[in-house]
C-alpha cells in the first residue's frame, strides 16, 4: 500500500501497541476506545467564543445538541454537523475537535446533533433524528442565532451518510433551504461487497469494519436499498445543495463517495471532490497526527466560507463539478 509516511508511522505504532480492531470489542469498549482515539488524534483543543450544550425535540424524546459559536452578534451562518461512528459509535463529544476547528477557520456556527445510536435504535432512527433537529433549528432560527439563509449540513463517515440523507428529505419537504452539504468520506451505498481492493488491513478501517457497522444499523438487509440508507441509490439527485465530497485513497468507502460526487455533478449540483492520496478513513478527525487532516479541514472551511458568502466565490480548494482531484 502507498500509505502516506505519517499514516505508515501511525499504523506501526498501533501494531506495536497491539491495538484491537473496534469490531472485535464489545459495544461499550468500542465506544470508549473510539472517543479516546479521536481525542488523541485531534491535537490541541482549540478555544472558541462559546460552547453550549442544550436539547431539541426529537421523534422519540429530546436530542442533545452542542453549539460552538464564533465571536459576533446577530444571526450566524450555521453548519449542522452529524458525527461519524458507523451509526453505532460517537457522540457530540467525538465531533468536538472538528467543530472547534471549523468554527475558527470558517467563521460559522456549528450545531452537532446527538442522534440515537444503533443497535439500540436501528435505521431509520438516526435519519429521523437528524432531520427533526434540522427542521427544529430552522423553525427556531432566532432562538439559536441561525441565519436561515445560510444553513448547511455536514458530517464524516456515517455522519456524511446522514447529511446526504437529510438533504434528500429537505428537498422533498420543500425546505429548509440549504446552502451547502459537506460530506467527508461518506457511506453512500450500503449494499455489501463494494469498495476498493486492498482494504482488509486489521490495523486500519476496513471492509470488516463496514460490515460490522452495517449489521448494527440495518434492521433488515433489504434496507440497504433504501435511498435514505444508501443515498447513491436515489433516482434523482437534482436540486440538492452544493457539495464538497472528501475521500481517502485507502478507504473502503472511497469509491462510493466518489461515485456520489460524480452523480451530484451529473445532476447539475455544484460539486467539489477531492481524494487525499495516502490517507485512510478517519484522517479528517486527526489533524494532530496527519498534516492532510489539517489541510482537509482547511479545505472544508474554505468551502463553507464561500457557500456562506464569507469570501468571494471560487476561493475554496478543490475541483468543481467533476471527479476527484488529488489532495
């Protein structure tokens, strides 16, 4: 494998430490290990002007949300962020470092949604929660200091899947109108047996990881064909918000993420897509370990600034409306 030298060194350290794959652990162990690994890879905790934990109504009870705000008064451009973790792991805590960086780099507000996790709550619970939270935030924009004309969704991995699904629901509902979608190595096709070859390494996120999460999330294997589980299978992607899709070379989700970017562009959606060569799944959350993680977060922030009208159009990194370029 042509791993980036920083990835190769990180992998060697995991091997030396005898790090067990998450899919070999109990749920409680995997959830704790996931949070610890993300905190270790995020680097120094960046201060922001304000951090507030609160709740919004959900389909099955209150949903925790964490708000990160930059300095400034009045309505704020807002990214509603959905954390990764295969719909099984993760919380508002695991997205904390990413959101702090995006607030500081993009100058926007972020709201992370603590959706229900599988297997306790299977598909479509997470989609329903994220959609409900988005609708509530848009309907109560004044309360949350949200600028409803500058509202976006985003997420990494399973969070990218949820962001893509929510854009489909928002389009079907006629709103809220979204300025952008940020999809970081998103799951877009739940059907088994897909993904590039060479993704079996137990020290990296691999095909076994994908299958483990899928088994927890989908109540029925047939749910894999539902477009809210597999946005790539949606018949029509036209009219969706402008997108940035970030993928990693050595990631079993790479091809489906890149195909989704291609389909968005083919449907007339302004789309930027970047593959980061040498990188592995999870790198976006690890700017403290991988320089490419820092660059990808900077690219995401530049994209958001452009779509929120905070910088001139065209200043974001990446390649517009086409296949992936090289990070």
